C-alpha cells in the first residue's frame, strides 16, 4: 500500500507545471501582448560585464551602453584607464573606434557591423529589441502555440522558406489564475533555425529584476546570445540599468580622432 502511494506521488510530481487557468490560445495575440508591455521601455543606460567567445578567442570586459528604440546603440568597452573601443549606430550610420589600434571604421548600419560588438549578425532593430528584453518576430506564414510542461508558452513561427523561430514566454506564478490578457509575460528564450533545423542564432534571458521608471517593469539582467555555426557565444551580465535614460542624439554618432586610420566598414 505504501509503495502504491509513493508511486502515485512520484507520478504527480513529474506532471510538469500546470497551464494557466485561462491560457492564451492565439499565438499572435500573445506576442502582441508581450511586445506592448516591453514597448514601455524606450531607452536604457547600463553598465555590464561582457564575456564573448568567438573564432578570434575570448574577450571579457566592462561595457557601458546606451540603447534606445527603435534602433540606436552605443557601446563603450572600458578599462580602468578609459574606453578602448566605441561602437555607435544611429540606426543608419555605423562607426567603430578601435582606440588601441588607432583604427576608425565607418559605414552603413548592417548585420555584419553590429556583429563586431555582439558577435551575432543581427539588424540594429533586432539588437535593440534584444537588449531591452524583447525579441523581434520573424516574418512567417504560420504560427503555432502550446504550453510547455516546464512552465511557459512556446510560440513557433514558420516561414515560407522553411526557416522557423521559437519564442518562449513565462508567466508569473501569481498570474496563473488570471485572464490571459492580464498575465505578466517574461521572455525566456528566442531561437531562429534554418530550413534544415539548424540553429542560426539563439538568445536566452534570465535574472529578471523589477525596476522603477515612469512605470515599473521587469528587466533581464542576464542575456546570452549564441551563433553555433560560427562558434560565437556572448554573455551579457548587467550590473546597473537605468530606465528611460535621457540620451543626447550626439551619443549615437562619432568622428575619427586625430591620427586614426579611417577605413570603410563594408556590409557584404
């Protein structure tokens, strides 16, 4: 009798996390709900530790960053003596100052140039969304939604050319009894695969903390971006994040300092 009771208890424990009482059934409505919640964060000023592994080796350091919607970025790679590299994009123009090698690269903002800092070739809009706790959804012909036993919604977007994207969204435990449109959603992961099912890039979000700005919002303090095909892995651990930072337009552009070698940063 005790054995039967023990086995029944074990089976119950392996059943996974229960679905919300009023679960989402429309994958696009779910994505819109999350996107609208994230859109409250227009800009951040942040300090982070970045650990990047790629073909050129491993790079670790402290980075100061400004991120502003819809696609403006600034990264300052710092040492105790000041910046050693600065990357900027105003959504159209890209510039990169390598202060150690005295090289200045400039050109159009494109995936190849964004990869110079993040290690993954994302559009500037995708990179901005990712650093603000969101994930841009790919163009798709079909969308599917299911509740994963580990405790999150999984949206799968399927494109006409066979590519796919998985987006995992968690729900606060306190919201499992609430109507679907009142559930607070937390992005856990986003993965894009080619037509053969091989991962092109993936992002994982963790260590969410509540921050106060014009509105209270959760921000992920750990973001990991991977591109397995190129052996690229970038881990960003935020130390400080200020919401709705007032960032001057000039922060997203830069000019070559005297004595620097100026080169064009090609996108092809």
